[in-house]
């Protein structure tokens, strides 16, 4: 049996492309799997890993589901594939894979603090490199999935580079990235690229309906996410659409001086999901700015956009969250946009 959710059509296209390359012997040692957060990079990587590790893949490229490798894959304790945070990172650190030739590199638990690390460190990469020098336990391929690649710290990149410079047949290293431009150029130049793109509107809408969402709600969410079905699905499931409506209402109240920035900041903190709220705020500024490109109001809106994003960054630092949020809301109120 396949323990993974089925691929969406746009994921299937990229998967087929990878399978053709595999069959033609043109699938490289190192691959960047890129695309916006929640578009399905992780699911694609795991589905591809199942296929690469399978001892007897079907003619259509799918894993057989019966061999020892497929059985081990199915026995993996918990599939975390869809548990991805809005910033694209897994919602909890990866443990060991039940499959001996499949490795995950992500935010591991710090041995001393017991909390997830905030980056991927050199010791993790070295341990992986050591593991990849051993013979595959099932005698087939070995696959390592590094997710998210943006979490690899500077010294760990040098260790990654070393493994990229010593490719071995049957060893695959896949780096998952929302924004590959931020990865070191020396890494990018050594990787092939598999890209997941936003699908056409009708395909996205069909998929959302197949996921069980009512058509009108699905269309609204697709609109709000500017055509991103994975994000729309997440927002419909986790209250993100309702959160967005709240943020729109708060932003309007600030503009019309019906609300005070500090009161709104306190409420956002008390009610939670502050980072997501700031993201919605930034998106709101961006979508308004897109309507007004080149006009004087454009600069004001970009100022709001920057302020909201700066506050999101500050939430990850030692700065008090309330101050960070307050600053973004103040920027929203301080300027009036003539439309
Ligand atoms: Zn199999």
C-alpha cells in the first residue's frame, strides 16, 4: 500500500518529469526541489523517494507497493508530509525514517535543551555524509531529503558541498527550497532542478473541490492566495480564511482611526497566530499596491508591506513581540492612502 497521499495534478507532472529522467539515466546525484511554500515539495520528494528505493517500479513510474522497500516505507510510524508551517518548514522535527536507506535532515532536537534547533548544523550533515558512504542496506539506492535547505547554516553548507563534490552512483541528495536564490551559488550550480509551479486556475479549483471544499469557498480561498491551491486548502482547513477576514477588518479600522495600534497589537498577541496575521497584513498592502503601481500611493503601501514583514522577522528575535507588532500597525495607521 502507498502510505502517502495521492499527488495533485501539478505535482504529478513534475513527478513524471523526474521519472523520465530516472529512466533515461539522466537524474543527477543532487537535485533542488523548488516551489512556493505548501505547493507539495515534501510530498513530491517522498513519493519520488518511494519510487527510487522501490526494487521493482511499475511501467507507469509508480512504486510497486509490494517489495521489501515499499513495505518498510509503508511502516513508517507517521507521515508528516502535510504538517508544514506557513513558512514552509516542518511543524516538528524529523525523526528517523523506518526505512534504512532513506534519510531526513531537518530541525533536529537539540540534545541539551530538548527543543528543536533553529538551523541545520554541521554535525547533522557530517553524520549524513558518513551514512551515505555505507552500502545501502537493501542493496538499492540511498536517498537523503534535506528540508528546508534554507535552514542549513554557513558552516554546514561547506559539508553539504563536500558531499556534492563526491557523487556516488545510487546516492541521491534532494534539497527542498522555497526560495533557491537564497542558497549559496556553489550549491545551486551543482544541483539539477525540479520545479513545482502554481497550476492553472481551473485545475486548482477542481483539486480543492475534490479535497471536499465547497466550490464557492474554494474559489474565495484561491482568490485570496492568488491561485495557490495548497495554501488555499490549508487556510480552509485551519481557519486561515477567517483570520484573513479579521486582519482585513482590523486594517480598515486602523485606517479609519476606529482602532488604536496598541490595542490591536495586544489582541493579536492574546489571540495568537501573530506571525500569520502579519503575513496577511503584508499581503493586503501588496495586493493594494499591485492595483496602484506607479502612483504616489504605491510607495506608502510598500512602506506598509515592509513594516509588516520587518515585524514578522522581529518575531523570530529577542525583541518583544508586542513591540514588533505595534510598529507594523503604527505604520499602517500613520499613512493614509488616497485611492
Ligand atoms: Zn516496491
